[in-house]
């Protein structure tokens, strides 16, 4: 109901809180045992567990070392969880220094804000270098250095269980290994010099996993890396 006030207001009092509504807003009984969630006010412990990943992008002169440190929340309870806390990138190469430092600071800030940080992976991985990307050892295409940093973060988030890793089933792995052996037997181009990780030299790019691992056999294009297959 709307009440029009036509006189001057000469006094007021604050409406008393409805006792029933107040009870509803009261914290649950277990408030003190509520698990801590990542937030920017968590003080940085003196030591953190971390993992360092080495990448050797052809666009940088020297290798880059990406360190991601994690914080353990609710240690020793049922709600124990490992969350990424900060990222550092070290390299002898200085050509990318400025924006790499900026990127690591922004990513660390996002980590510390808490909430779902997995969106970072998609964002970084979809950055395309206008000079064209490059192939990593093993035939995986990286559209940019930023994307490779994103791939490292993805790997880390999978390792600590924040992202699901889409492991192939044993059956799929076996079928792919068989297909590969059959393909290599029928194409004598494969030599013993090839590293086990490399896919056949004439394999083409997979649209699904960006790996140069697609072979064509019996009219079907099969990716030896992720198993994606198209026939006809
Ligand atoms: Zn694939």
C-alpha cells in the first residue's frame, strides 16, 4: 500500500525486526563448522605446495617455467580441498616479460577471489596469435603462447581435481593402438626414429583435440589422440 506523506516529517522510529523473520535469518546451528571457501581475505600461509611445469614454446628463445601454488583449505576435515592460489612464470627470455607478468598477476587475483576458476582455461585457450600458432611435441596445436599457458592451467586443475579429465576407456585405447599399428604397417613411411609420442607424419589435424593425429583408413578418419572418428 502506498501512503502519500503530505505533512512534514517531524519524527520517526525504526521498525522493530519481526522476531520470526529474524529467526529465519539466523545462522544454522553448525555455522562454526561451515567449511572455508576460497576468498581474497584468506591470508597467505608462509609456505604453499606447488607444481612447476616446463614449456618450450618456439615463440620464446628459452624455456618457460610455470609454477602454480595451491592452498589447502579445511585441512584434516571432510571438506579438505586443494585450490590454486597463485601462479608465477619464470624464463630467461625477456621478450614476453611485460604481458606475462601482467597475466600471472591477473590469474593469481582470479584464483584468490575464489568461486569457479575453471573458465580461465577456456578463455586462455581460445586466444589466437595473429602470427599463427605452433605445434608442440606430440603434434598438439597451440594457437598462441597464451593458449599454452591456458593448457598448463588446465593440466593443473585436472591434477588437483577441479576439472574432470576425460580419460579414454581401456577399450578405446586398445582399438586406437590397433588401428595405429595397422596404419603404420600399411604405410612404410614410419621409421624407428620416430618418437613413440609422435603420430604418423602424414596424419592431419583433428578438429576436436587440435592434434595432428588423424589418419584415414577404410574410408574413416580416426584421430589417434582422442579417438574422434568420422566415416564416409
Ligand atoms: Zn582428436
